[in-house]
C-alpha cells in the first residue's frame, strides 16, 4: 500500500509503478525530437571535434588515430606560426571592426537625413552585404593586382606607393588588402543596425535640444550617442567574434601569405586541416580559439547585463 | 517677455498649401491659444514661431526683430512638446538645466533657477529621477520646468495636455493658467480642445483650412461666432444648426416651421440661411406659448450636472441642454421655445454671420 512520507505524494495514489514511470517520462518524450536533433547536430560533432584535438588524426596516414593526450597543445605552445597568427588575428579583427563601425555609422547618419532618391541610395549602400564573401575577395584581389586592377596605379599616382606594385605580395602591407575588402564588405552590417537604431530616436528630442541651444555636434553627443550606445556595444562585440572567425577573404586573397604575414588563427586552422590534412592539430587550434572566443562572449553577456540593469 | 508679430505668413509643403496669409499680433504677456481641428495648420504656425519650420513667405518678428532667418536657439523661446521630449538618459535636474549649461550659465545660477522652477512645480522630490521613473503628469511638469528655468521671451505649447487622462488634464490646465498668472510671460498655446482654449486663453485664434477664422476673447467667440465653423467648433455640446430661407418676414425651415428673424438681422427675401442655436439656449416650456414648438423626446443623455435632451424638431435632431432633472423621458411630448436674442444667423453661401 502507499507510504505516507514527507515527500508530498498525494494520498490514495493508486497508479501502478508502470503508470508512474510513464508520467515521469511524458515531458521527455514530448521534447525528445528536439533533444535528439540538438544532440545529433550540435553535441556529437562538437564532442568529436574536441576528441580529435587529443588524437593523432592525419588523413594521409591510415595508421593514425591513436590517442596522444596533450601532445598537440605542447606543440602549439612552441609553434611560432600559431603565435604569429594570434597577433595577426588581433590586428585583423580590431582594425576591421573599428573601420567598419566608423564608416557604417557615418553612412547611417547620412542615410538618416531625408534627400531625394534616399530609398535607392539605401538599397545601393546595402548591396555589398549581398555579395558572397569569396566573390568579393576575388574582386578585391584583382583590384589590388597592378596588371588588371586600378588601385596600385591610384596609390602610385597619390604618392603612397613608390611603384605600382601589388600590396598583397608585400609582407609589410599585405594585411591591409583583406582588411580593406572586409571593411567594404562589412560596412552595410553596421549601417543597417545603426540606421535602425537612429530611426527609433524620437524627432522632437532633436527639436527640443535645438531650442535649448544645442548645435549639431552637441545634439549628436547628448542625444544620438546615448541612444545608440547599447546598439553600438552589442553590434561591435558580436561583430568582433564573427570577424575573428572569418577567414574567407584571407584564404581567397592571400592564403595566409606572404610569409604568414596575413595568417590569422581561423585561416591557420583551415591550412592545417585542409592543406596539411592534419585534423588532430587543427582541432587543437580550434579548441584554443573556441576557449578564447567563449571568454570574450562571456564578456559580452556580462556587459549587456550591466547595461540592461543600468537602464 | 516680448510681443510677437506675424505678418502675411504663408507656408506650403511642396505644392500643398498649409497656411495662407496669416496675420496676428500677440501682445507682451498675452496668452494666445491657437485652436482648430487637426490639419488646420495651428501646429505648423507654432513651429514656425519656434524656428523648427521654414517660412515660405511673410515675416515673424519678436519685439520688432525679424526672426525668419534666426536659429531656434537664438530666438530666446521655450517650447513644451506634446510628447514632452524629455532627454531619457538625463535626470530631471539635468533635463531642466540642460539649456542653461549650454549657455554657459554659472553653476550657482543654474542651481538657483532649477530650484526655483522645481519649487514652483512641486518637482523637488523628483530631481534625481530619470523620466522613465515618472508618471505622465510628472513628465509634463518637468517639460514645463525645463521651459521656465530659462526665463525665455515667450513660451510655446504644442498640445501639451493631449497625452494625459481627463482628470490630470483638468488639473494641469489650471496649473498652466496659474503659472502664467505668476510668470506673466507671452505664451502661444496650440490645442484642438476647445475647452482648453476657452479656459486658458486671453485671446483665441480659431483656425481652419490654413486660414484664421476668428480672433477674439473666449466669450466673444462663444457669443458672436463669426462664421459657421467657429459656431460649430466652440461650445459643448455643439451648436444646433437649422437650415431655412427667408420667406414672408420670417425664416422658414425646410420642414415648413417658422423662426422669427432676430433683431438687427437684415435678410433678403428668399435668402438661404443657417440658423444656429446653442443647446443651452433652447428652453423647455410648460405649455404652448407664442413661438413655441411641439416636439417629442427622442433620446436623453444625462451628464450628471445637466441633461442633454434630443428631440426631432425643425427637420433635424435638435439638442437641448437643461439643468433640470427628470424633465423628459423618451417618447414624451414637450414644448420648446428658442431664445430669440441668442439666435445666430449665418449666410449659407458665405457661411459668415449676419447681424
């Protein structure tokens, strides 16, 4: 018979043990399809990828696959190319994000004021976003090529280059090629988000400030910036993670060269995995990048929380 | 404090005319209310005084200084917006002192001015709060405080009470009036609510279709509306209108009833007119008397203080406003007399008042 314990089970529960188990299982059965999908699509590959980092997996060696423990990580610690890639990643990420942000904000401010043909101008300005990244990478690589592209000749005419050479083949300047392409390609992202935020600012605030005596710069400082700040912070932080992982343009334009001067961590992973076919080592690098980006993402979450509680 | 002169002001948006040849002069210390239905151009006129809207043609002067090309911040005016337009990231004190800070006023002077304004408006306990933490009425007060700390030459109000509920609106209305009495600054106030216009104004400017219909003190507009628009707009419940023609020494309405022509009204035989009579000037009489009409009660609307009785009479739905209770039930026959001295006669073609 039923036991009357402190567990709070209702008196007179006459269900059989089978029925109780079924009742307990019911919610899990309802959510099973989603859980199975998540496990199969996200967790299994992730676990597999993480496990590669501790195994010797080289596609060209049929006898590889053995567990090697922390060997890859020890190798990484002494890998000068990896350290160079880390520095390049910082350089690539922050200059791309900052330039994208500044130009995107300027574009959004310009597009926010009424003028004739604004709808068309908006559509045109958002066009780069629709171009596949590989295609824009190829385009920019050609434009930097003095044989087919105009840019080296322009830079030479402006006196910036001493001769019309390809900046992508000069280790000192090569990183600027993918950065310029990335800025061109990513401006619309910031322009769209900033424009949306700008359009949410009530117009009478500007009018009230104008009557209060605020000039254009003061109005920007005391109304536009505070209103845009939360959007700015979140879009910059999200974009940073995204660009740090974004190797398409570098792979297409310089393939990490010359002399690894444009190699970022993401492109280094790609090189290790698909050119050297060393999946184990590539997975180890990816794991390090994952941890770094996770730490950075936690920063986003904390920042957002503090910003939300302040408002 | 200052006088405002508006001369032959015209405004078009593209090809759409909004204001047409407006002339108005506002005396020093006067409280002028621009009233009219939405789209009549009253807000546009106010925004032109503020400098937020370009002037297509004409001239606006403050104290005899032409301000057409003067930037809003140099006109020395303050404006209260319908949405209040408070800076959401600033505290109440910062909102109020913002304009003084921009004008590089000394810190002590700012504190003094903000303190005085806050005291006047009962904002002292709220100074450290942000607008988000305030109620509608409190925000309204902050918007007013922001305007008065500066001691501007003129106050402009753009429907400042429209976003408040009825009770709060009544309260703020009285407060604005009291404030104007104590500060005495020239004020221009835009509203679509004729009660606000009547209660607040030294002078009402009734506007319709981009044209000034009548300018006068509130009771003038109520007693002697210049045309059909003003007659219908001012007063609640609205004036009754009966259409008719002058025939055989009287006004014959479309259903054949006769209304005696009021003294001082000259009409040509057969002239088409509209007769206006306010519901409060229609009397319910005990029995038939000279010039009275028989009618039947159609609808009764008690408002608490008085009662609005609808009857079918003179070919239309005629409203009667009476302070006596229980005088009429639906379907009951009534005798009705019009107060001859309170009749308004308008020419139906020009819509202008006759006599």
